[in-house]
């Protein structure tokens, strides 16, 4: 029991550090390029990180007992089918955020090659992709790394 509690605490700390690091990378990117005229760092790029964060909340909202119990989960009055559907929606949003960040990463470098622009910085699309990967890994750790402890 104590080992499970310590494991849950360590997983939570690691997932929190990953989530924080993902957003810190984007904050660093915005602070570094704030004064420059960077026409290729669109503000809509932050939607990928926003939806990744929303998916983290959705995926971790459903307790494991609601997914595995045969009866209606008594605390939330949700059926097992609804809980699984909600988890599916959360993962769809997470994968969409990663696909969007990958699309931006590829499009950013393809645009630079097509127009012959060599002065584009490499860090913005890489930072966006890295942010979404870190948020997704954090979400997976929080969802599947922890175990539910009995309530007292």
C-alpha cells in the first residue's frame, strides 16, 4: 500500500514536470522572438498546445473504476459506455493536437525550402512539436501510470 502511494506520487511529479516543461518551452519561444518580426510564428500555433491540455484534462477526468465496473458508476451516474466514449474523445483530441503540430513542423520547413528562404529559425516548429509530445506523454503517465488507492 505504501509502495503504491509512493509510486503514485512519483508518477504525478514526473508527469507534472513534463507538462510544465512543455509549456515552458513555448513561453521561452514567445519571450525569445517577441521583439523580432517573425512572420512565420503564427499565434494560432498555440491551439495545438491548448487542445493537448484540454485532452489531458478529459483523459484524466474518468477514474479507472468507472471504466472497469459492470454497473453504473455510482459517484458520477455515468455508464461504462459513456466513460469509454469520453476517454476516446480525449484521446482523439490528443492525437489531433500531435498531428497538427507535426503538420506545422513539416509545413514550416517545406515552406522555407519552396520559397528559398534560408533565414528561418529552426526552433519554433520543433518547440511546438516538443510541447505537444511532452503534454501527451504527461497525459499517458497520469492515466496509465498511477493506480487507484482505496478510499478511507
